[in-house]
């Protein structure tokens, strides 16, 4: 049920002063749950607001995940399954007319001042003109400060509202800090114009090469990656693509520790930015009218299942990501365990702004859940869709040997299970009550009726289109 159907819209919840609420969304790149404990401002968001404890990405890969976030649609409806080639990247995003589906234009039409900063989509270049006479700025955005390959945090270009601006190697050119300054400036100018605003700040951190700000490069000496129960443990009855995995060597474990420490250092600037955003909102008198949301496009494994650092699997390390929200009417210290997914963000942003989400989105607004209201009927499964990519050149997420490069698969995650079907006929099933680390594949032991029910749910989700269809498909079948 939509909040408006209950007689109290999200807009009314958000601002008792009668103003439309502001929305600030900070999206990180490859940030897994195990980094949150090192981010004090994000930890305070958990104390001040609500945390979605079962929030998932439609794919543990940058471009398809970000496209789902922007459009509210699953990859099978956006046509973006990889980071490049015919079925992925910025080219596929544009070819399939996804730009007009993003939340920016809809919010702009609703009177919002809109801003997008940082990382957009793989393959986007600031100098792209897309048939126009100058560097292209997508419709729907009042402020556009977007980089191409900003992974190193230095020596990058920004398309700043149609003008390409180069940045170098000076400490003040550190990209996360540049985005922080631009974001605070956007909030200030929006306050001066007395207009509601929606701002997405998409950092490249903590994506490799995990470059920290100069002030953070020596922090956390000797930090080691978490040794979970899945660390350096082989999956029981593993799918064939894991057959080459061997135990981690001492050298590999040291390398994982070094990378984990660098990832922790690289998110310190992100956390500082969140603190600066909160401070600016307070100073401008906007804190009581602003939703601040924090999340990640996908997770990241580091030694679990004997997988070397990477992503792209259907395991929780890769698809279960942080999502916290603070703001007007959001209960403090609450946890929401309902299954949520990045396809829900587009309709959530629209709903919070008082705009009815279109029927073409596959997700649902999270407004009621984030305000402490219950949803009588909610999804019982989330869909994960992944295509094996053959495009490796210029893909920052191309999987090295043994880091996790599975064949094409579809998967469903319920509250208590994970079920995966690979294109080559292999299957995985994990009962999370007894196997939370997803280490024992029980697909071969599934009773035929249960296996058929899981297959039916997955197939229906892979074919769903639009909110009504996808909500119906997300109800699990009984065996």
C-alpha cells in the first residue's frame, strides 16, 4: 500500500512545515557491510534513523546495479546486464532509452532542484556530446558534476554542467573531497533559492585501487580483513566455476589484508563527507526537512568461499548491501527486515516528493517502511540477475583469475534461503537458518516439488514487468 493510500502521504510525513522534503542520497562503489563499522558518521545514521537489514542489489556489478537504481527496473527490463558491449555499459543504457526513466526528470517536473555528482555509468565520458554541440548533460538535472574514470581519485575530468574541467594530482583534487565541496555548495544554493532539492552523490570509493585521501593514508596500521566462517572455506558441493579454487596462500591472505585496510582508509573521506553534509543541512536550517540516505551499488568478497577479492556472485557478501536513512518521521535506531532492493529507490524518491511512481517501475516505495509503518503484503523474494561478460578491455570490474567470474545466472533471495540457476544447468540452494554463510550447497538434495516451486518463482520474476507484475511474481510458490 502506498503511503498516500493511508491518508498520510510521505510528503506530509517528511515536513510538517508544509514544505516538500529534500532528499540527499550518498551512493558508494563496492562498499560491503564489513566497512560500516569503520565509518562513525554512518554508524550515527544507524542510531539516528532506520536501517534496512535485508537490502539487496539486482546484480553485484556496477552498471546493471546503478541502472536499476536510476530507473527502478530489473536488468531484464533495462537491457543493461554488464559493464560494456551490446548488453551493458552506458551505450546499452542509452540504446534502451533508460535515461528518460530516471528519477531526475520526474522530480524536476515536480518542482525539485536536482543534482547528480560523481560516478554515473561505466563507459560514460565527460566529453561525450551524444549528437549535441557540447559535452552532454542529461535532461532532468539542474546540477551535473560527473566524472568518467575517477577510480584513482586523481587525474580525472568532470563534466561540470556541460564544461569539461580537468583535475590533477594536488591534494585538493582528491575526488571524494571535490564532490563533498560541490555537494555542500549545491545544498547552499538550493537553500538560497528556497526550492526543494534531490541530490545524488555517487563516490568512486571504495572501488579499487582504493586510494585514500592524503590525510588518511597512514590510518589503521596492521588492520586485517575479517575472518568470517566462510573465509578460506570451500563451498560444499560447489558449482563447476569454483572448481579451480585452492586454499588461500599466506601471501594471498596478506594481500587481502592490505587491500581491506586500503578500503577502510578510502571510505574515511566518504564518511567525512556525510558529516559535512549533515553539518551543512543543520547550518542552513534544512535538517528537519531532509532525508539523508546512504548505500552501495554492490558488496565485495575478500576470501570468503576461497574467492579472491571481487564480486559478481549471488552470495550475500556481494549482493546484500547497506541502506540507512535519517530524516523527518524516520524512527531512530530502528531496523527493517523486510526484503528491499535497489529497484525500490526510484519509486521511493518519487513517493517522498509526493509524485506517484509510474506503473512501469518494478520496485516499490520504501516510504511506509522507513517511517515505521507496516506493509501488510510485501515481497517474499528479491531477484538477482547476472550475465557473464566477455568484454574485459577497459572494464574496471573484469574478474581476475579465482576472484569470482561465474557464468550467467538468475537467483532469488528469500528471508531464509538463496537459490541460484546457472545457464549451464547447475544450481545452488542454501538454507540460511542453518547455513548463514552459504557454505553448503543443498540443491541436489531438494525435493522435486520444492525445486520446481523455486524454479517457478525465479522464472516469473525474470519475466515480470512493472510494479503490479513484479509484486505478484515476488510471492514464493509452495512446494
